[in-house]
C-alpha cells in the first residue's frame, strides 16, 4: 500500500468545475490583483476566526515581517520565539530588522517552554511570538499575563494552526496580531503561496493594508516604506472555496490522530501531549522515538510517506550563525530534532491506511 501525505484532488470536492470556471473567467478578464475575491476571503476568514480584520498577503513569512514592521520594530528590538520552529519564523524577524531571542521547547508538548519566558525578557523585548506548532495551541494564559505586565505585544505564528482552539476561542485571536500561511501543505491550502494577518486593532489593520502595497496610499504617493505582498486573487478564490470545509477537515484530522494513538498504543514511542482545553488542528501528526532515522527509512521503504520536519533546530542553522547561539544551548529542541517523525495525516485518510501505517511501525518494533 502507498500512504501519501497529500491528496489535493480530495480538497476540491465533486463540483470543482464551478471553481475552475470561476478561475478561467478571472484569468481571461484580467482580475488578478486585490479583486473582490481577495476582499471576500479577508471578510470570510475574519468571521471564521472571530477577528475584526484580516489582510491577505503573499506568504506566511511576509505576514510576520509585515506585522513586525507595522508594529514599528527597529534594529535592536527583540522578539522572543522558540528554538524548534520552521526557518521562516526567525527569518521573518530578521527581515523586519529585529533581533530574535530563543527559548527552548517543552519536552511533552513540543511547543515553546513558557516557563523560560520571564528570564528571556529584557528591556529591549517588544514582542512574544508563540508558534502553534503542528497545529497544537501554545497555552496562552501565562503569555498574556506576562505580556500585559511587561508592556509587550503578542504576535501569534499560527501558520500551522488554522481552526485550532483554546477553550473554544480560535487560535489567532489572543495577541495583537496573528500570522497565517496558506502554503499548499497547510490545513487551509492555496494552490501556491499565500498568507494573511489578522488583528482586532483598526490602526494596525490600516498599516497592514498600506505596507503590503509598497506603502502606497494613492498612485505614486508612498507614505511608508512598504513591500509588495498582496494575496493573489486566484489564490483568494481557491481559499474562499475551501474555507467552509475547514472545520470538518480538522475534525477528521483529529479522528485520524485518535486512530493513530489507538493502533500505536504500547509501543516504545510517544506523542505530542494533548491539552484538556484545546482543539488541536493536527496539521502534522508527530511521534517521538530514539530510533527515528531507522524508523523513517523503514516507513519509506514500505510506501508510507513519512517525513522529518526541522531536523536542524534554529540555533544550529548556518543562516543564523551570526546570532551567537551554540550547540547545547537549547537541549530539548536538539533532542526533538533527532527524535520526531511526522506520519501522513489527511482529512480523507481511511482506517485501512492508518492501520497499514500502524502495522508497519509495529513490525519495526517487533510487535
């Protein structure tokens, strides 16, 4: 059996011709940039999140960089995030001209170790940036209290957590702003790169709109230094088509994760811990084992499209060598980088696929 990570066809349903006709009409009419489709998606995604404003941009990376610029960060200002995240989180902080500060991961949740934040805050700290990694929400209570007490903003990196919740409240609505990616791999996937920023702050929302269009208020009138980062109209149409299905897809992902946990119970591996008050979006389903590389090879040979995400933590990436981080500085992130593997998880996965993956893993461990 082949068990793949993606099934793009299944995301379009049985009536995809309706969408394809719309895309054809848009292409032929020249409706490409900041069209009504973009405005309609921004409005729909804001309503979905429970946010006041959404601004569509070119990518999740741009979403972070644009947000930090809109907040007025400058050289020397610090943004605290976690050592186990995708490169784009920290790259975007650098693009915005700010200084990234890392805290380690937590052993069981694989998320930011919130207990390390108070010691990481300095007089230069401007932003706390939790990453809702793999679709699991970072516990936000302590972050909110710390940010309020220290006068710091929270910007959520929600690139992997569309639709995840804490106590029924959608991830992306806890900070002053939140950043989303709609890369084709995501739970809500465009047909190319796309991203968005959400906020309840009207002044910030206006800055987002200004910055994404090269700082231009009117033709050739540039008020601020901006970037060219607009959500493509064709991508907005695709996202608007898929958005009504997102909650159903996330529920199915949670069901698939439950099947995995059942069929892998009792094996010498562990899962990302679940919180009692959360709804995990399961962008990725990760398992942890000290035999990760051998297990990965075994799964790939068996036709299971497993993958390792982030095998090198941020502080050991050559791109950030000038930050002065050193091996051993964030030991949990380093262990996770060596021990985590992601199993295929899709909304359309069937029991027999999950069972096959389970049989393969059990055979690896001799069970």
